[in-house]
């Protein structure tokens, strides 16, 4: 897959990227296909589907970041979606990838090295076992995609964020309802439809300062 093909695919779903970003996506897809043959990183096999589903979602999430967002915490990173892929569209963003599975963490490290991505930290632990010594700086934003125990995972991640941190969650409609009721410490915005997906939504939220536990201020 070429950078030009990446640009054309993303343009077809209403997303624009620079030539440099498209080149990085193409390189990432090549690594994903190579590793996927033996590690099953994604159920998608067609490169076009990979670009639309994985990098399209990452591009959409990156568009929701604020100028002041400096550190992103991605939980259950797997093959790097959305967190590491978002780094391609926000190169100066510090990214913390929490991935407990050793082989997937090795893939993330390979992408980091091959694409020469700076300020990317890989934490090979469960999020519940992490603290700020593992992740470094308190995060401005938490992202999460396709993880079980969603409420517990997000709550554990919030321990590692600033007091006014935001979340960007890729969820099904059922999970949106679960998040709204199960995470009262967050103030939710309207879910953002993903035009090319029939089942997934992007749900933004922000911590409620009045409910921040004492001693966890960022």
C-alpha cells in the first residue's frame, strides 16, 4: 500500500491527511500485516479495511484533541489503536501505551522503532497495576477501544490523569449507556457517530472536579 492510496482511502470517508501522515500510515499497515500473520493482531486482513477502521478512527479521535493536550494514556493498546495511531496525526503528543500482553507490547515497540516515534512509553502491565512511576506524567486524555470491563478499566486509568482530564472512548451503543451510568465521576458529551461504522461511537467525557478524590490532583 502506498501513501497515495492511504490518502485516497481516507478522503473517501471524509478525512484529510498530509503526505507525511499517509506515509507513516502506509508503513504502519505494512508492519501490521507482517505481524498479523502470526500474532492475530486484528481480524481485518484487507489493507483498505485496516486504514478505514483503525486509522480512520484514530484520525477522528485525534481531531478531538485540544491544543493544550500534551499526554495521552491509551489503555489496552493491542496493536496500537487508537493511541499509537493517533500519534501519527499529532507527532508532538506524548503517548503512554498500557498493554499487558507481551507479544503485543513487542509489536508496539517495533512500530515505535521503525516509524521513529518519539515520546512513546510502553507499559507492559494491567492498568489496575499501574501507577505514575510506570506511566510518567499524569495524562490529559485517556483513550480506550475494544476492551472488556470497560467501567473498571476507565476508572483505573483515571488514577493516572490530571484532575481535569478527558476521555475519548470507542464504544457500542450498549457500552455508551453502561459508561453513562457506571462512571458518574465523568461528565459526558454527546456521542459522536462514526460514519463508516454501523456499531461504534466515539464518546467524549471529562472528569468532574468536585468528585476528584483527595490526593489525585494532576
